[in-house]
């Protein structure tokens, strides 16, 4: 009887040890799984931050490149700000007036060129396919010129703002739009943050 009791007690101890070992193994697996999940989240978060940083750098680089290409197209040097210089002083206003007038002149010349081109090229082709091709080309040119006429109107409005010394400030929040952004987009009336917010709202409404 005593031997049977000892044997039963040993079996219970062994069973308890097995249960304890099993629980420890499960707990270790859970801890390991949690660590892996946390590590994955950290990696994902780092990638997101890196992606956003890279996107911002690309946007900034593209903005600078865009402003440089626009200025070089009109033969205007990028404005060099002096330390402590007042924002939108007469010198800066004159810089942007030069850009806007050069842009307006080019657009007006393009509109005139299109009108003369259409007058010169207008012909009554006997072949229906030729007539359709010509009408398609003229329609495309007219749409392009219509966009340019609207842009000329906006440039005129921007020049009026320059004359009123109201140029270079965000219409939404009132802060400085910035020299580089204005060089890239001289008719801009919103700072980059307000413009981004406006685009997000437009996407949500679409």
C-alpha cells in the first residue's frame, strides 16, 4: 500500500512538472510572439517615417527644381535673400513683377500665334477624315489657349495684388507663402500647408 501511494505521489509530481513546463513554454511563446509583433510595428513605423521624410525631400527638391526651370526659362535669376531682410519689400515685389510680366507676355504671344496659325491653316478639305483631323487639332489648340487666357486673367489679378502690396501672403491663414514657393508658382495665393489641406478636402469630396 505504501509503495502504491509513493508511486501515485510521484506520478502527481511528474504530472505537475509537465503542466508547469507546458505553461512556461506557452508563456515563452506568447512573449516571443509579442516581441515579434512589437518589433514589426517598430520597423513599420520607421519605414513610414522614412517614407514621409523621403517624400518631403522629393517635394522640396521638385519645388526648387520647378522654380529654377521657370526662372531660367524667363532669364530671371533666383532671388537671394539677405539676412534680416523684410519679407515682400519693394525689391522682392519688383522681382516677382518681372516674372509675372514675362510669363504674361509669353502667354499672350502664344494666343496670338494660335489665332494666326488657325487662320493660315484653315481650309475646306474635301476628304471627311482630313476635315475631322483638322477640327480635332483646332479644338485641342482652342482648349489649350482657353486655359492660357484664364491663366493670363489670374496673372493680371496677381499683379494687381502686387500693386496693392498684398502679394505673398496666404489667403487662408495669413502667413508668408515664401520666396521659393512663389518663384515656383508665382500666382500662388495659399501657403504649402493650406494648399495641401485644400487638396486633401477636394479628394475627400470627390
